[in-house]
């Protein structure tokens, strides 16, 4: 019996129907009510109990093989018939399958994250709808600070008693959440979408994307900040890219600075992108204000930290020489398909 099954198996494995009739004959020969499988099952009843144990499994598998083969070719033939009846020309080459590509902002965000990961930074995320405390108050924004104005912030709810609810204007809010919910040291970056109430133009949009970073530990200094950002820039824009820090002001950092890099497009000679200066600003940074640490329950006499924040759009503009911010959100396929990358 085993021998017969082996022989039939070889036959079935080599089988390809030549026509619908041929396939129907195959069905009758193996699967029909008077077919070979029926015969085999009859024969099975007569073998010894010991043989049954082995042959039972073999026989069932053989039956399954015959059924699967039949169903496979039946479906193939049916599709063929439908296609032929429809008058379709089956000899025509197939239509290309268009694959998508990553959005340029996703590509650059990914690149930024990878660089900071190498320095031991983890990724933190938080909500886009924030309360006044996390977006402003904990970050040392004075009550009358202009960034709280209706001009800049999209308010979801004005509530004088419990605090306003707004669309976050920066991902510094995630830093507050992280510090409130954990214990130092903290070393994390916060990528995310942020919103500001600005008129949409080539140079401004009502939403954009940021990557902010925070490093809090004992003895963190401004030198650590400079070295971290210097390393980041060499990795992202290439070795030899120069950096310079200009004094600036943010409510949540003291001292604060803005960092420029030598223009990645003209190499510092002066061009349209850097408005002839050879330098372009890419981020804000500074030492975390002790008030912010204390607001988040961290002992500012023991811990210090640095923070920084950059717009992904700006970095992407520099990397790819994009001059109009609106392109990022219009989803024009002619724009998007230009960005192919190894980074997934
Ligand atoms: N939160 C600032 C902004 O939105 C950026 C920043 C982050 C500046 C951290 C200094 C330190 O512009």
C-alpha cells in the first residue's frame, strides 16, 4: 500500500492539467466516489492494527495533497476562463506596481534620532493637546509672556481657574512630563508635531515638527552641550561643518544660545540660503533653568542639565534645498517621490 501511495504521490506532484476535461479526469481518478483514494481507504480497513498506525497518517496526507492540487488548478483554470471570456489580452505586460517613498520629514527625523541614539539618548513622546502647566508655566514662562498670546498659540479651551488647554507650541512640554514622572539622570529626545498660530506662507506654517533634547544629571555643563551638538552636526551635515553659538533668551534656559552652522549649501561663502552670511541658524539651546528643574520636582542644587530644540523642516530645507514650507504638507506626489533613501 505504501508503495502505491508513493507512486501516486509522484504522479500528482508531476501533474499539470492540459484542459478542463483533463482536470475533471484527474478528479474522478483520484477523488471520485469510485476513485483511487476511495480504494485506498477500503484497503486500509484490511491492514493490521500496527500498519494502521503508520499508514493512517500517510494516507490522510496523500488525500490532502490530491485535494489541494485539484483546488489549485481548478481556481487557476476558472480565472483563466473568466479572463478569456472578458476579452482581456493575457499576453500584455503587467502594469508596474508603484511603491511609495518616505516623507522627507520622516527621513530626516529618523536620521536625527539615529544620531542621538548613538549618544545614549532615548525617544520620548507626549500629547499634542497640552495644558498651560506643561506647555508654559512649568517652563518658567511669565504670565505676560508674548508666546502665551492668542497670536502664537491655538487655544482649545480658555479656563482661568484650571488653566488653559492648547495645542502644544513646542515639545518642551514632553521634557516637563518626563522629569515629573521620573528620576534623574534623563537623556532623551522628543520628536513631535507642534502648532503655532501663524499665517501660512513659504516661510511659516501653522504646524511644524521639532526634535527637542534634554540631558539632566550631576555635573552636566555647557561644555557637554556644545560637544553633543557639535557631534550631532558633524554626523548630520558632514565633517568639517562649523558651529557658532550666539547668546539668546528662552524662559526655560539660562544661559541660552542659538546655534548656527556654516551654510551646508555654499560651505560658508555666502548664498541665497544663508542670505550671504555663510551661517544658518538651526537650533535653540541652553542650560535648563533651575526654576524648571524645581517645578518638576528635581533638586536643582544637585542636578544640572542642558536642553535644545530644532525644527525638522528647517534641517530638511537645508539638506535638500527646499524653499517653500508648504510643500511638506501639500502631498504633491511629484515632490514626495523625489525622496528615496536607504533609511527606513
Ligand atoms: N522650545 C524652544 C522652541 O520651541 C526650543 C528650545 C528648546 C530652546 C530647548 C532652548 C532649549 O523654540
